[in-house]
C-alpha cells in the first residue's frame, strides 16, 4: 500500500496569508479608483469590461482550498471566511417619467480577517455604478458612481447552529451626480443570521442607516434594507435561490415608503480554470412599490470566489 506523507504547515503561513490579504485589498482599491474614472469618461459598459479584466488579474495566485462544506453553501453565506467579489447586475424596466430602463452594477468585495481564536471580522463593501432615466419632469437622468457603503461584521470564529455577525454600516457620499446618491454621510447597525441545515441554507441580512452629516438642503436619510435569503442545493452544484431586497424609506409617506419584491431563480458553481464562480439569475415582481418605480426587476450575478490558500 502506498503511504501518504503529510506536509507540515510552514511556520510563516499566517504572516504570508496576512500579506496576501493586504495585497488583495490594495488591488481592490485600485480597481475602485479605475471604475470611478472610467465611468466618468467612458460610460457604464466600458467600466464593466475593465472590471472583469481586473478581476482576472486579481485572481492570480489564489488556489482553491475548500472545507468540507460545499462550494455553493460557502458562496451563499454572506459572512463566510473567504474572499469573494460579487458582481451584481440589476435591471428594472419602465422606470421614471419617461418609462425607460434603469441598470445598477454593484461590486461587493467581501474580505474576512481573523481577529483571534474566538472572533472574525468580515468586511463587506458595496460599490454601485448606476444608470438611471429621468426621475421627474425637468430632472435629467444620469450614469455614474453611487454612494459607497462599508459593513463590518463581528462574527464568532466557531460557528454554532446559527451563524451570525453584527456591526456597523457606513454609507459615504461618493456619488458622481446629485441624483445618484444622498450627499449624506450615514451610519447605522447591521446584522446577519443564517442556518445551514441539510440541503438548505437560509437567513436574513438587515441594516438601517441614518444620516449624520451632509448638506442641510438635502433630505435626511432613514433607510432600511432587509434581505431574506433561502437556498436549496441540488446535485452537480446547482441550486434554487430567492434573495429579494425589501426596503423602507422611513422619511417617505406610508404609500411611498416600501419596496417589496417576491420571486427567485437558480444558480450554479462553475470554474474558470481553477477559479470558482458562483452564477445565478433571479426574477422579481414588486408587490409594493413607490410611484415611478418598476413593477418587476431581474438580477444576474457572477460571484468570483477566492478561498484561502
């Protein structure tokens, strides 16, 4: 019988992992700066193409090393201990006074850090690139960068039956046009809780942001987002999913406050060479929505996964 020899982990492994994570963060920051410049001068589609090329370069040097948990479940867990870069495309038809289409591309890098043997810190940044038609008579539509937000989740290193994380969310007034953002610095609490049970992974992410600084002539921010999610994993890395964004703008009147989508779709883990990519598509019907918004929307996401070495 052939004997298998186990190779000991090098003593400097943790230092090397930390160094690789810092390099990855620097690459993400460079990509974000490039996106902002390209969107301003060349538009939405060109920025998207450059972003995909940047991700290809970013993936060099990462070797997939999955745990016993399935690839799909790790990808579906918003606070999993792996670096991931989701590219989420949201399409909404018949929007605004001209009833034209709107698009939002969100880059959502997630980077985990090991604080101690008991606690992890998971950072989640959302960088939106928005194309919106005329929102009201006399107000022109725009394309460009929206407000960037950063969520920090403190999560136990040893997961129990319920996996959870909690911390602050900060939204920065980075929008390149007045109608693409709030022009306010906003902060608030955010929490996520989920459970993995058999073929199911389900849970909820929620936050509420309040404006704390910004121009007095701009409306105050008091905005909630809740994202319930449910995933049923099938054979051959396929799965069914539903993850709508339920939002409430508390400063609006009751009949203009809520957006409540219902729907879902399916996805699969594929591989680009050695790089795992989680791809899914979903379709939603907005059963409650403010005036001027679409009655339905579609979402397509490609999530690039970078497991730790």
